């Protein structure tokens, strides 16, 4: 959904409150639990409220729109602010934190300068809150292995619920979440096929949630705990991937499986990366069209708009001079359907200019770097390496999904949750000679899995810095 779509919404939105009574009660309950329950338990109501309440549920007061999910974000940030002295960010403010912060500020500033309208600034400020608030609330709530497991278990529950509801959409043609308001009650139909979407704002985003979650559930299943529950969740993700009838969701799911299958080659990733680059260069030399024209030939459902995905990237590159400084306001004039920027990389360029585009690529690169470093530290511990590898497979699935969709609903928080998990994962092991009392435990498990338990974590955090 490109910038021109955003422009049409400037100053718009519901004229009155669109808030179901049951949603209002659930929101109040979630906020109370986030603020008053122990930190390790607060992640449950936080994620459930964000992923089970339609994004369009909104409270309108004096013309101002207070979306329910942003009230949940503010509750999470409030909990972090009142707990900062006793619960600082694990590992300190790291490079990923800086990149997320710079990216959020870059998008805010460039988009505001691009449009120079009061309503555009308000809209950009809301997006800024989504990114910064979502990331740092999740960064505070996800601090160690136990928090990561709990977050994945919550996502598993969401997958089970969505799988059931999206199957029901195929049977009845009715989206039960649409009955609450805030999302479509009648799903889209393309070429005679119902495209289920559940609580999400688009069917592709619903399928992408299931596809990117699958590698994390594979780890949870392999950990030999709650296998029946996780198996149901895996079935739920498969239903979420198939029922939208989208090549993007199927391709993302295949990308996650492909990444998991590379496990035996985990120590040859450098050679794999060079091999991929060499293959792309070779294809560019021998192909009649550019290498990204390969997207044009990916049609896994028989009705995919793969040509549009190729044209979007091609046009984006050819119009570099139009967007590099402050993004582009008139990308709709570039060609047929170019207003629909269903590509996360293109969206960052058009909305935030070259600086936001580069910062996003740097964020992705930093995340993979942190995953790689964590795997090297865990070398020899197959169980730990496998966990890290599954995190990396989920990251790879997101990177592939970004070629077919941009995240504009709850999916952005699934992405931010994964970044928060990687930040917790990246905390370096405590030197044995510095903490002899934990020498035996450190030999069995990485420090990040128990760092929060050591001396209120303050001394440990300082060493990690």
C-alpha cells in the first residue's frame, strides 16, 4: 500500500468510535495485566491483544483516533518506563537498537518533509510510535530464552485460532473478526477462490504470519515439550499459508523450509553467500532481462500478480532520481498499478528516501550478523545451534516475504518481535574467570538464557557492554 494511498487517508478515518463492547473490555483487561502482572507474564496479554484484535478498532475522541493496538503499545512502554531501573534492556543499547531508532526517525522526518502537511505529520508520528513503541516494548518484554519461548507459544495459539477462523471463511465466506469491526467481514474473492484473511488487514499478510512463524514452531516442536499443542499450531500455519491463495505466502513458507534444510551446511554459510552472489551475477550476464525479472515467472497459484512484482522493482530502480532524496509523492504516475507498492524494500524507498532504504537493509544485515555470531559462540552445542538456526530461518522467511508484500498491520509487530528475540539471543557469554560461581552453568547453556537472573542483571549488563 503505497504513499498515495496514505495521502488519500490524510485527515480521514472513522468519524466516530468503532469499538466493539467485547473488544473494549478485552483491551482494558489486557492493559491492567500488562501493567500489574510480573514482567515475564506481561508478554502474553500484550501479544494476544495486538494479534487478536482487528487493527481498525478505534476510539475517537474530539476528532482524534486512538487505535486499540496503540493503547496496548503505550501500556507496554509505560510498564518499561516504570521498570527501567530494575529491568534495563538486556545487553544494553546495541547496534540493532540504534538502527531501529535511526530508521524510525528517518521515516518520520523524510515523510513529513515529503508531504509538508499537518495530517501527514500526524500520520508519520503514528507510524513512528508503531515502530519505536512496538520494538522497545517487545525488547523490554523479551529478555531471555524463557521469554522467547513464551512469545512463540503465544504466536502458536494465535496460529491455531487463525487457522480455524480462516478455514471457516473458506466454508462460509464470512470473516468472524469482521463481525467485530475493524477488518473486512467478507473476504476477497479472486478467480473464484476465497482469500481468507482472519484478523489481518489483507490475506497475504495473514498467510505471511503463518509462513514466517513456521520455523520457530519447528524449534518449539523439536524441544520435545507440548508437542500436541505445537503440532496443532503447525497445522494452523499451513492453513494460514494455503487459504489466502497467494504465491507470496507459499513462497515464504518454502523459503522457511529451504532455510531449515540448510542446517547441515551451517558452517559453510560464507561460501553459500558468495555462491548466491556469483549465481546472481551469472544470471544477470546470461539472461535477456534483469535478474529481478525472475519474479515474473513465479506463479504458484495460477492467478498471482507476479508481473506486477517484477515491474514494481524495475520501475523503482529506473526512477531512482525521483525518490532518492525525499521519497516520491507521485509513484502512481510511473506506470500501471505502481501506486500499489506491495514490496517492503520499495515502500521504504518511496516513503523514506535512500537513507531509510539503506537503514532498512543495514538492519536486516545486522540481524543476520547477530544470528551468525550467536551460532558461532554456540558451536558444539547442537541444541543451542539448532535454536539459533531456526531463528535465522524465520528471519530469512521475512526477507523473502518482503518481495511480495509490505507490512502495514499486525505483521509489523511479528517482525519487531523477531528482532527483539535476536537482540536477546545476541548477548555474549560471561567470561568464566569473571563469574566463577556460574562457570558450570555457563558450560551447559549460553549466558543470555540466564542473564536476567544474575544480580538483578546490572553487573552482567555492564560486562556485556
